[in-house]
C-alpha cells in the first residue's frame, strides 16, 4: 500500500533537518593521508557522505521546488568553495554530482568553472588500473588497482551529468567506460548481484561479499545514469539488462520487514536501512519507468515502510551502517557499526521522494 502522502512529506522535512544537524562527535578518528582530520559525518564537511547527502537534497528540491532547499544547497557550496576544496580523489568527487544537477537547472556562473577543472583533473590526473579503470583511491587510503561499486556513483554519475549538461561528450563516454568495466569485474553472473570490489593485483573479488549498500549504488547508479545522460543504445540496453537481473535477485531476498540485510544473501547479518532506501528508490523508479521484472513496485513500497519505520522523531535515520572499507572476510561486513550519516539521510530522502510520485503527492514539503 502506498503510504499516506502527508506522512511522507512530514518525514521528508524531518530528514532534511536531521541531515543538516549532523555533527562529528569524535567517535571515529580517521585522519586523511595529507594529515588533515577526516570528518565523514558533519554536514559541513566536503566528503562522500555529504556529497550523497547533497544529491538527495538537490533531487528533492528539483521535485518540490522548495526555495529554502535551493538556498541551503547554494550556501553550502559557496561556503565550501570559499574555504578551498580538498585534494582530488574518488570520494571528494562525490559533492560534484549534486552541484552538476544544481547547475543544469540554474546555469549559475559560479559553478561551471569549478566543475570543468575538476572533470579535467579526473580525466588527466587520476591514476588508472589495468583496462583504464578508476581505482578507488580515497582521502585516507590508496586502494591501488581496486575497483569498487561505490566509484560509479561517486564519480561516474558526475561525469555523465556534467558531461551531458555542458556538451562535453568525452565525460559521458568516460562514465560509460567505467560502468562497463565495473560491470565486467563486479557483477556476479551466478547470483545476479554485485560483489563489493575487485583487485587486479591478484585478480579476485576479496571476500566475494554481496554487500547491501554496494548493490544499492548499482541499482541507483544505472537508473540515474540513463536518466542524466544520452547513453549509446548498446550500452544502455546492456546496463538495463544487468539491472533487471540484479532486481530479479533482490526481489527474492527482501526480508519480511521490507528491508534487506547488509549481506544480501545472509539473513544472520543485520537489516540495513541505507541499502533498503537505495533499493526502494531504485525499484519504485524502475517500476515508474517500465523497467524491471514484475513486483518492483510492491517491493519498493515495502521498502518505503521499512525506511519510515526507522526515522526517529529528530529526523535521523537509524540502522545505517558506517562507511565500509573493502572486507577480506564476510564477518567484516557483519561487524560494521551503526551510525547516522549523510548518505543514510539522503538515500531515505530519495526513497520517500520517489514514493510521493507513486502516490501522486508532489507538493512541496512544508
């Protein structure tokens, strides 16, 4: 059953408030390689959780037309750019995605030069794996020769979105290459799901973990790729076929609560809400676009209920796993702690915003 539109809008407002109030409490000390402190929680930090958070906010603004959301996002970018941007890596690219959507809509001259220069650096300065992959090098670790699911959202979607909007076809082509290469090495042909990572150094998939949030990056990533850019027909049909295979597997693994487990095929691992929100968004969007097997919409609506059940009175999304490195064992994933994060908030925002489209409720959250 579609949730009540008013209740969804109330939760969306709470989610925005919950995201902007996130602050690092010192629990996780993760210094960056350049000696600066790592902050993967506070809303004011330029990192990948905040980048995904902003993507949720901008998507919600585009749908709702809420002027306060636009001001919030524009103020965030103006402040961070004035402070000076961090070094280039996969995860520090994540905030560029939401900025590209903002610029596509407003054409504000403040943003284009920043994105142009960043995109050039991705093409010409980022190291490469074998076969020209983008290794998942991040602020606090060099994961040389490693491909991760996460990269496709953190970098691939920005290249596609900004490339399409700016007329820079080489950026869209690079995004397509990364999606195809990652599919080759991370998509499991047996289960239809995706492994978290691959390394060319030893040529293996680490623990062969069918990790929940990593798979949700793929569900979200493929759908948003084909929406944000004109993708060549063979690449588009190939990726959508891969997506349909993944969705078919996901439908069989949804828990009775409507959630998915952090290891998708291991019911003894905890139910994880950021992945559930990502899947909810993807399944509902696939159903709306006529993509995917029968059952997408019903499973997506069950996911919406699970997400709403995990939003507390402050607007904080519970049961979200903290940032997850590459695991050498399956137990590693089961031991990742629970922590409120920007990406947990954002994936919930995406999920509930899509739920509004299915209920016919598109009004501004207020």
